[in-house]
């Protein structure tokens, strides 16, 4: 898999020319919107969008979102709240996937609670309700608090440092608060000093510190934003509160959880890993057919993701090659030495109106098969082959005897041969009606 990365100097606009590619992944919807407006022809290829949370300041309104949902192959969003928002904007449910964030359990080990602090974690944003945070800390002088913010070397915008908040002097003067600016690699050390993490944000995609805190066996309390409702089980690993929660309710829940020192909170977070997060996304973006599954190649079918070069835009059923060579890449289900049968439903084409057309079908590095394919009606070509131990995918190449001999691919099926069926390599052409 070859990937290229393009950095935009602003998440509100595209600051570089979008290069040609067979697929695109946009990490911010405002960049995607500007790319769509400037390069609409690129969106005939697969395109994917990561949608963290809405921001009215980016100049993308509800109608724009609806247009993007139609244009993009798939939309990934970090929480169920965003899924409901996208569905309300007429984004089809089947186009939306929610990969929940994660943390590394080795990086964030568990600790015993009982003497730790109540922590707030993250950069300064007004949407994090800093005034309410200040009043909460002031109202609980007998409780130790920690404000863990980013180190100045790890932020490109200095205004995200808490020291630039207009009420920072009041905050720093509180005797029951420790303010720390730390590099991310130091965060586990401070999470290890935390018994409870509080998030008061009005808008979030995550926040990821909820999972990191739970990994460290700390309770969490978060406002009803981001994936709080996805990861917090009421009273079992924390609480979800309203954005306008009053200080009395909030302090009551904090004291309740601080008094519960024996509950196992870490176990609730162990299913949230970055490996799981990545797998959820890759399973959508990269099609891995099961053995015996019929893979179709109509314009709305997932088989389109397997095509590489030399194919026209798909029709309702099947897709024509453009020659002189056309290829597809098919993942193998197991990375071990196995015997397989690859069945292809094909139709040939001949300018001379011949009833058959000769083609070379190659499984790169494994076997070559020369077959005669009918130009009227479909035929099944069955090819048996043996994979190599280190072979994760196979590349299938189609080549006509001349450039004017395209071939139409309707579907394929990959099966594993039994030990008794070990006649490899071999190719057989079967009339479709006889199958």
C-alpha cells in the first residue's frame, strides 16, 4: 500500500494543489469542502472524510455538509452524537462509521486510587468552560486538583497555553491547584497521580483523555459531548453530566467517586485501543473478501476497491477493461502456503466479431493462464494456484491479444482447495449456463 501525505497550513482551506490519486482521506471537513469545490473531478475516485465535530467558524453550513455526504465514499466520526448529527443532515447511515478512540495500556498503567488528584487535561479553549472549572476548584478547597496542559514546544498556536487565559492569574493563585505544562510523553506520570478526570467541554470529538484516565484506573466525569456517552457507563466508570451542570451536582458526584477507591475502572477501557481504531477504519477502506464470497464489480459494489489500473468507470453490472493491461489486487485471507481456486465471471470482446477472444490472465509471481473467452454471453474461468508463504495479496492481470480486446469482469470468488484438489496450476473455462 503506497500512501502520500499532504499538509495544509490551515484547516479552513486547502493551501496546496491536491495531487492525483486513486483515493483520498481528508482529516478535516473544511479542507475537504474546499477540495471538493476546487477539484470536483477528483471525487470520481474513493474519498473518505474524518469528521471530528462541527465548527460554524469554518464557513461550512448544513447544505454544504449534505453535499459532501453525497460526494464522499464514506465518513468516519469519533462519536455517536456526531453520527446522529450527520444522519440529520441526510448522510446515509451506511456511509457513516464510528471508530472510537483509544489509548495504549502499556503507556497508561493502572494505579491504586485513594490519594490522587482531580484532573483537568488539555489545551486552553473557551469551549472547555474555564470559568466553571475555576469556580469548581475554588468551591472545593479540601480537594487537590491538577490542570495538565500541553508543553509550549508541542503547540503551534501559543494561545492554546493556559497562561494566555485572561483569568489565569486567578487560577494559578488557588492553593489546591497544581498547574503543569508537560510533553505528551510525560502525561502517564501525571495520570498516575490522578483519581478522577473531569471534562467540562461544550464541544468535543473525544476527548481521548477520558480513555487514558480510565486506562490508569481513574474515574471520569464528562459533559454530554463527544464520545462520553459511548464510553461512560453511568456509575460504573464515571458519570455523564449536562453541559450546564451546576457546581453543587458536580461536586457531589466528584466526592462520591473519590470515596470509592476499590472499583476496577481500568477494565472498562481495555477494549479501546489504537489498533482497534485503525482496524475499524481499514476494514471500511480496504475490502478483504471472505473465502467463498462473491465479489461484484458494479459501480456501487465494494469490488471497485480491488481494481487498480486499466478499468473504465463501472456500470450497474460488471466493468470493462481499457487495455492493454488491467489489474486488480485481491487480499488473501491467510498469510500461509495454501491452494486456492479463483473463479472469474467474464465476457470478451472482438472487433472482428469472432465468437471467442484470446486473453492472458496472470496471477503475478504465481502462474500465467491463456484462455479463450466467449464474446457473446458470460463464462466462468476457474484458475487454481498455490500461494507463497509470504504472499498477503495477489495481483491479477488481464491482457488481450491486442489493445482492442477489452474484457468485462462481472464478479469473482476465491475458494480454498481441499487436499484432494491439489491440481495446480490449472485453468478451466466453463459456460455460465452449465454452472
